């Protein structure tokens, strides 16, 4: 699409203000707004006025006292959590907080172990005691240190993934699509959280059957025209839980075109990219 | 907003009392289901409570931002898979409000917000629009449809829909300005 000028922008202002431009048109207008302060101001004014006026045109309705009680009770609980997150993100946050605590513990263990290594090194040099036994102990402690480092790195990676999901869930346009296990994996369940604006998504699944050697799970985004697009492969942990961050997600490949549904298949590792595996998770049929 | 940032529950309750019905009304208009509209309302207010810093005072009035969040959240809910077919059978804008489970609160003036006068003015302005312009605007705003999608739904050329939206919005703005100046309605 060619860049918009001021006249073209002003033709589209009202449609933009009420959210009626498709993604490509909106991007073109926003591109012009970034370069033209006058048009940017006009667009913001039109959007504010349209939002207020059209919202006020909705028939007035009263919310129930029960809703207020629910909201206030939730707010009171959420106030006790140290980092602000949305309601949907609360359990993610709680999980992330637990992992942070675990990392702190592992880090303390690593420091303690390093102190032991240093102490043993000094003893080894100064006393020249039983070199063979001392070396074995030193090697064992170094092994402890390496395992601590590996565990710490693994937990840090999990926390980073959790944080990416939490960030995604606080996007204004976030969508949550539930996924249900098929007959091939009746205990499986999950959600796909995705944001067209961020061009990103996150799959969170639980209850997945363990993989055999040479197998992977693959996530698919399916469009109304039956086009299947792979969103990546993954393996669950020992408990059957898996998380997959999808960057450059095929959420919005063409303006106004959104995925129809999502699914996860069991694939032979060499067959990923071809939608031929056994389906284990899927979003509800349209 | 400063009191919200300071985790003042009393301030949050005051804000809820002031805007809850407005947020609920917009959500109900979009999703056409009181239970879903309550869920949307709860999400919107808890989002404000947990992340008050998301509102940037430089971007305009708080109420405008709140309504924008409400509309976007409601549209997302409307597009939910479990409700998609039902809504496609009865899209927003075609109900014209008369089938919605609404309660006008003109019998309870003590609880009317400061926005009630503006609501009356907006309704008058909307009534002045030709029905085809009003419908195109409502399908876009409350139905979350693009101009092309509105054109497809109405079986009209895209250019016609663009013109209806542009003229409708201009006419509504003009009518609101007339009312603010105390001038005659067109």
C-alpha cells in the first residue's frame, strides 16, 4: 500500500476512529501519524470523540450488586500480590514467583558449593593429603556445582517463558483460545494465548502423553481456507506440561485474516512441517 | 489515578461506582449476553486496578481510555469461538438495541453519572442519522467489523460503506456541536 498523505489520512480518520480500517490501512495511517503531528492530533481527537460518543449511544444498563461484590473482593485479594498483573495472569504470576524463589535457593546452593570448592582447593595444595581421594571429592563437588548451574539455567529459562506469557496476557488485544484433548489424548488440555498486535502467541498445555524417541509435538494454526501453518515443535516435561512461545506468529498473515482454529499434532521428528500427525489437542470446532 | 497506583481500595470502589454501569452497558451492547458482559466488566476494572500505569494521561481523558479498553475487550469476547455462530446469526447493529436486556436508569437520577447529559445528546445525534449510516457505524464499532466486512455483510459496495461511515460520523459530530452550543437540531 502506498504511503498516505494528509488528504488520504483525513479521508480515513473516521473509519480509523471507530476501528473500521483493516490492519494494512491502519498501519498506513499510523505511519503517516508518526510523521505528521497535525494529522496525529486530528486522529487522536476524532478517536477520543468517537469512542466516547458511540459508547454513550449504547443503551444504558445496570450492572448487578453481585458483580460489584465480586470485583471488589478480587481487587482486595490482588492488592496483596506484590506485582500488578491481570486476573487471568494471577496463577502465572504465582508460578513465576515460586520459580524465582527456587532460583534464589539454587543460587545460594551454588555459592555455598563454590566456597566448598575453594576450601578444598586450598586444602589440597597446602596439606598434600591423599591426592586420589581428595581429587575424587573435588570432582564430586565440581559435579554438584555444574548440576546447580544447569538447574539454575533451566529455572531461569522457565521464568523467562512465564514472563513472556504474562506480558502477552496484558496486551489490550490478547485473545485466549481453549484447547481440548482429542480421543488420542483425552487427559490433555491447554490454552493458546495470542495477540495479533504483538504478532505473538503462547501455547500452554498439560496432560500431554510422553513422547517416544523420535517424536515431537507440533502446533498448527489453521485458516478458513484450510491452510495449515506450523507454529513450531516442542516436547513436554516429565509431568506432561509444555509451553511454546510463538514469535512472528501466523496470527494475521493477511490484513483482516485471522486464524480459524488451532491444534497440536504428534509428529515423527523428521516429519514436522507436514500436517500428517495424530491430533492430540484442538480448539473448539467452528 | 494516583490513589489507584497507591493501591487505595476506596479510590478503586469510587471509580467502579462511577463507571461500572457505563462499562457494562458498552460490553452488553457488543456481546449481547449479560453474563459475558459482567465478565468483561470485571476484567476491565481489575486490569485498571492491577495496571493503572497503562493509562497515559497525555493520551486524553481517563473515561475515553476506559471505554476504548472495554470496547476492545468486548470485541475479543464477541469473537470467541463458543459464541461466534450465535453472533454471526444476529450481528451487532441489527438489533438496534430493542432486543437487548437493558434497563434505562432514568428512574434513578441519584445514580446517574455526570455523563448522562452527554448520553442524551449522543442519542439525539444518533437518531438524526439516516438508518443506513447508523447501521454501518454500529456494525463497525459494536460489531468489530472492518469497512470491507461491513460491505460484505450488507451486500453494498465498499465505497458506499466508506461514504456512509464518513458522512454519518460527520453528521453526528455536527449534531453534538450544535447541541453543545444550544443551537437547533438538524
